[in-house]
């Protein structure tokens, strides 16, 4: 595609700069303006063209962040002024990325857009742990859920009874501050506390760490290990076959036994 206005929502992947798609990388190299999240592989910014305007619109601890409305307005303003704008988002733009709100702003402004998908944290984490997220016969459902709502706590709006009884794999994004509440809700409603569970921090980056345990004790294990975001909690029968890339932590030895 050449010329004209186009807003490309591009998935940057979960941290390893090689996990962006070829199409996403091409859009990044062609961009006149790039608005990026904080949680993107920084090496990707080296791929932008000389003279491209690169704006960090991400949220960072201790730094005033732009509200979503302001990001939407910036996106529309730049897209009107320059032809090729890339909105670079961590992981996949369509997974817990407020993509819908940004698409709505661009659509209302009458601007053409596309979504270039990316590797989401759930699949990146599963890949690093060497597990399948689904398995014929034992994990026929995969749920991606948020572990934190807009209040910063365990989301009350989730159907916890469904999550407790679903046969398959649950992946919680943004779980670190709510691990006790998430795991207690699931086990109180009947999910097996012996089910294997992993807390995977910074999957695919140098700071990657995997804490293994069971649904009933993973919150305590993560606390003892000092786990911090970004991380995902993965629980379900297939987690039993996890192998941890940088050596098997002691807790994993008992998983699935
Ligand atoms: C606002 S959500 C964005 C998710 C992103 N759109 C995606 O598809 O992965 C941010 C959360 O994604 C998860 N996350 C992102 N990158 C991660 C990584 N490299 N390892 C583990 N979790 C990650 C964490 O739960 C983090 O708090």
C-alpha cells in the first residue's frame, strides 16, 4: 500500500523484538508517526525511519500518564496531519489493549485503519513454558481473563462460577496484585486447588521468570518470590507438562504428580 492516510494498529508482541509480524515491521518502517505503549520491545523503535516522529503515550509508574481520551485525540490529530501513522501496542492490540476505544475514535474521524495482529502474552508465556494451551480431551476451552479491573482489584464482573468449573486453561492478565483473590475465588467455587499453575513474568525477555506451583499455593509462592508485573497466571491441566526454560524450579518438580 502506498500514499494516503492509514492508521495501523500494530501488535508489537510480548517483549522479544523478533516476535513482531513481517507486516507489522513493514508498517513500522514506513510510518511517519509512531505512538507507542510503554510495554513494547524498545529495540523495535530502532526500526523507525529517520525523521519519523516517535511518541511514547504509555503509562509508567511515577510518571503522569496520558488518559485514554488524550491518546485517542493525539492519534486522530496526527493521522489527519500525516499519512502513515502506526499505533504500536504491546502483545496483540485486540487483547486487553483498549483497541475498541481507539478504533471508535479513528472511525468517527472518518480515517481508514487496519489492525495488524501480534503475539499475545498468553501464547508467548505458554511457548516459553513449553505447554499447549489446549489439549484434545482435557483442555477444550481457553479463557483469557483480566485479573484486575479499572478499580485495580479482582474484577467483580467476571463470571467466577463459570471460571471455576470450565474444563480447560485459564490465563489471567494483570494478575499480580489480585493473586490471592483470584485463586481463592476459583478454589472456593470448586476449582481443584491441586491444579498446576504458573506465574510467568516478562515472558520472552531477559527478565523472564517462571514461578510454578498449584492453584492453592501459587499466590504465596509468587509473593515469596517477589513477583512483579508484567506477568500472566496460567492454570489448567496442560500446565502439568511445563518445562521452565532457565532450569526447573523446585516447586515444579511436584506439579502433575
Ligand atoms: C494492558 S495488558 C496488554 C496485553 C497485550 N495487549 C497482549 O496481548 O499481551 C498488559 C498485561 O499483559 C501481560 N503481559 C504483557 N507482556 C507480558 C510479558 N512479556 N510476560 C507476561 N505478561 C505480559 C501482563 O499481564 C500485563 O500486565
